[in-house]
């Protein structure tokens, strides 16, 4: 009952947090809006630990909460669906997500969500809405390594909800250092469904999507950092060359997001 994970969090408390917030959030993906899932079969065959999920990012919290739902539903035998909340009764506890420390300390709710699995790190390129240039803290890298040794880690390698921003090379360094299985995820519709934080519903009746792709083939020893970065860009469909295949109205929204730093519907 009083078992702790490597970060000192009690499993029993984390279990109940996932159950309670899972029940509260379920209708956001199957009710007010509908989450279309593709590729959940790739989840079932993954090992218990040392798996790194890389994804594009659209809101602070709604994206990762949806992944908690999808991962646990998939492990409970549900194929591309979130039907029947029974999958929340025995959730997978060794799932972690990388998040900015300032975001996870921005209020009571983020602090509670952090207990459910946040690996809080200091961003090296941005702080309090301003561009900065800080050195990477090795302690932050070690925390991600600890989480990988214990289970699955979700990361958003662009480090921002603004689309088509460059992927941070730190993710590639982590891949080369810890050699995890790397599973790409592509999400869409969350930006139109929720506010930027992913807490409040902005629009209902939106079709959200989550595609879980097969693990990437990476030569950890011989591929360069730049090669891995480019591979990640294509895998999560955020390579600059892909801008030309986005519909014109979506491009307009992207441009507005870059200028105003918020999504425009």
C-alpha cells in the first residue's frame, strides 16, 4: 500500500489521482468531443520499461491526459477505443511525462497533475514568456533517465505548443544516451477543442485524433544527433517541408498562432 516510485510518490495516491481525473476527463474525449485513435496495437507489444513516446504538442495538459487514457485502454484490451472506464481501475503507474517546471508550478491543479507522473525540468530556451539561453541541467537529464529505467516516458520534443517549431536536440541526446524504444505519436484537434492549457473546453463536437506509430528504427551508436532530430520531425509530422501539405485555412491559423502565441479558430 505504501510503495513509492523512484521519485518518492506513493503508488496508491497516484492510482487514485489517475482514477479520479480519468473519470472527470473521460467525456472530453468520448462525449463532448470524440477522440479517433489509430495504432493502439503498437502499445500492447511494448516492454514494461525504457519506452520513449515523442509527440507534437497542442495544449499543456489535454494531450498527455488523453495519452494516459489511450495507453491504459490499450493495455486493457481495447482496440482504438476508450469504451468502458474499467481500464482506469488498475492503471499503469510507471508512465511519466516531461513538462516545464514553471508550468507544473503555475497553480494547484498543475501541482496535483504533476504527482500523477510529471518529470519537471527547466527549459533552457524560454522562461516566463521570454527567450533565454541556459545550459542544460544534468540533473534534469538524469531524472528522465530514471523514469525510462522505471517505465514509459512521454515527451514533446518541440517544447512548445506552437506548430512546426524546431525539435530540441536534447531529445536526440537522451535517445542516444539511454537507447529507449522510440514511439512517435501524432495528435490533432486538441487545439480546437481546448484552451491553451487544455483545462477548459473551447469548442464541442470536434473530432480529435491520435495516431500511434510503430517504433522508429534508430542506430543509437552511429546515427548523428541531426539525423535523429530530422527523423523525429518526420515521424511526428512537424518537418518544415510538410507545411506545404497543410490546407490554406490551417496555415492561416498556424501563422496567427506564431504571431499571437495562441490558437485562432
